[in-house]
């Protein structure tokens, strides 16, 4: 798909998402990564702030949920503009993309890169 990714570990600016990808057109997309076992998504206030401030950009929240090893994992993708409501109601909020494992990440990244 021509994507290049960079894992971001920023101590200079709190709330910057975990991953920056550059698509084949040269556009950047930011993704906050979360792993959960229930419905609640642990977005911290500075993450919500960053995502809300940059909701006009291609900024996303990608969540992997698995209750236990016997259940299939789920992937949820939300737009940055959903950060406040997502923190309040968790993955009960309608996602932009939802998949059960095995995941088709090419389709997830296609959704991300088609909506800068």
C-alpha cells in the first residue's frame, strides 16, 4: 500500500498520538493506539485535548479489544472528533470501522488515507 510508519514517543508535547503514517501521496495521518478488555477506553485528558484540537486533520483512534484468549479480538477505528464521546461511553459508540479478527489492516489504512 506504500505506507511508511513512525512510532512516536514524545515527552515534549503531551497527547501526541502513538503512530504517524505517511501515505503514498505524502499525506500524514496520526493514530492513537489503545488496547482494552471491556468497553471503557482510557483516553487521558491531554490525549483528548490533542485529538480534539486536531480533529480537522487526519487523526484517528485505533482500539484493539479482546476480553480473553477464547474470544475473537475486535478492532475499532474512530475519528479524532469522537475523542470526548469515546472517553465517556467507550466502544459502545458507533465506530468508523469495526472488524473481528483476523483483521484486514489494508482496509483499515485505506479508510484512514481516503479521509485526510
